[in-house]
């Protein structure tokens, strides 16, 4: 039980670190322990390891990614999808994109 409590505390701190950078969106977390975020003031979708909060991947979006990503599965393959529409208050480029990534 002690290890479970320590792990829960670590995850809480890690997710707090991830959420601190978000201003215009939320996260989508997978059962595999990866959290995807797009609600920052820039043009990136990022993935974080939920156990330690470290960034493990990023990709530049064609417009501001101030949104909330989501995940879904089709025929045994998992995807993460996000809208890239920009945000006037942040001054990011506007667009009307929906982008999906196939997870490994």
C-alpha cells in the first residue's frame, strides 16, 4: 500500500506540472500512461509521461493548438486527434485543421 501511495503522489505532482503550462485547453491521457496537451500559447501538441511529467514527444501544428485533444481506437489502433484553430487573444495563426496521429 505504501508504494501505491507514493506512486499516486508522484502522478499527482507530474500532472500538476503538465497542467501548469496549459492556458486554453486540457489534457487527454491514455491507459498507457501518456498525456497529450495542446492548450498552450504556441503551435505544438506535446506528449508527457504521466509518471514523471517529462515531455516525450511534440509536433508543430499548422495553426495555434489551443484546444483539448482526444484519443480513440479503430480496429485495434489508437489515435490522438486535435483541432488547430488558433486563438485571437494569444495571437496564434488561425486555421480550421483537425489532425490525427496514429500511436505506436
